[in-house]
């Protein structure tokens, strides 16, 4: 069955090129994941606050090595794209940025992130989200990016606002966390915002 509208982005938009390193312009880099990141990711997931907002737990470095191998393959599948967020000078891991649920044909994706305990309160998530969003709109040509977080996660709400994402509404009882079902805020930016 033929499509009734043109595709926003063609197949091969990601897989046809190497995954880029994205500088924020203020001391951070978003770079592809490396096997050497395993210990830092494992340590990040030992933080109880990480468990409050993320459904994954890391039981071993071997498990995390599997995650990183998956994150490295994401670029070529064109369904997700994952970056490590690091300090530009030291290379210290500060977090993760991702485009999830990528639909190239529709030019849409969901922005997701986490930060390490040491990075919280330093604007890392909002700076990295701004850099990724700018690249996705200006370099790639996405039409719409969404950012979804638990309504109780006020820090993520601040990140979304600082990165220019408009709050569009609340998805009721939309995500299951360790403490039960959470309502989720839906924020979005569209090309031209």
C-alpha cells in the first residue's frame, strides 16, 4: 500500500553516516558509547535516585556491557540513537542522551536522558538536551521531538522547560515504576519553535 504523504526523513538518515560527536559549546560532549564506559555506567546505576525514575537496574558490569553493546548498535537500526554525555576536558561520564522511538518517515522521536549523581544540579541534562535537539532539528531535519517524564519528577520538568520543550499535557497512569503507576508529562518541540 503506498504512503499518502512524503517521508520526512529517508531510510539511511542515521545508518548512512557515522554517529557524530555533538559538542554543547560549553564544556560537554555527546559521543558514541565505548566499551570502556561500562564501569561508570554500572556505578551510575547504583544510585538509588536512578532507580526512582528508571525501570532498569544494573546487577553486574557484564549486564551493563550488554546495554552498551545494544546502544552501539542502535545507530544502524535507526530506531534509537544513544550518546554518552561526558566532560569535554576530563572525559568523565556525566550522563546519557538518547533519541528513542525514532520514526524517520514521520520525522519524530522521543528525547530521553539520565545524569550521574555527580552531574545533577549542574545543568548537564538541559545543556545536553539543547545540543541534541539543535542537531536533530538543524542538521537532520526532524519535525517533532517529545520529552516524557513522571509528573513527580520536578527536575525533569525543569530540564524540559530550559531546553524549550512546551508542556502539552498529562498522560494519566502511563508508566509503571517500582512504586506504582505514574502520570507522565508530555512536552514537545516542533521544527521552528
